[in-house]
C-alpha cells in the first residue's frame, strides 16, 4: 500500500520562499507520477505540478510556472516543492499525491494522497 506524507508548511510573508517535502512510501514504480495540488478555502482543488517517480519530466501549472520547482531526491526518495516569491493567493492546503498513471494532472487520477500541509502567505 502506498502512503504519502507531506511536511514543511507554515506562515510566511509575501515574497518569501518555502519548501514542502513529500515522502511517498510503498510499492512505487518509476513511471508513477507524484503530483502537488492545493486547495484554498472555499475553492476547488487546483493542480500545481508533478514529477515522475524517476525524477524526470516535471510539469507545472501556469500559476506555478516560473516560481515553483518540483524535484526528487532519488537517494532519499523524497519529492520537494520549492516555492519562491510567494503571494497571498498561494495560501492553501498543499497536498502531495501519487498516481499510477504516467503524467497525470487530474486529481481524480491520483489514488494516494497525503494529509495536506497548510501554507499561509501574509501580505
């Protein structure tokens, strides 16, 4: 059974940086997709980006492109979401999830989810 755990959220000021960590465990194969999503209060869940479990081919949403970077540490089996130049509109609960579908960007295609970590960006 695949399990997912995120960490690293917190309260930061606009313009700051924050790195979220994701620790998937269990039977995960190189063509699985590890995605990041976020959900702001009162809004629908939003795709942020993903990376293949192999560490290759990161893909980003338009809102994340240029400010966020997703990477994988193959030695530690950790996936990171580096967020720079944070804005108040980035405030949300951020989720890491694992999909058995290569290149999945829809939440419905992710079977395994973490509990989420809160990121709050003050202006």
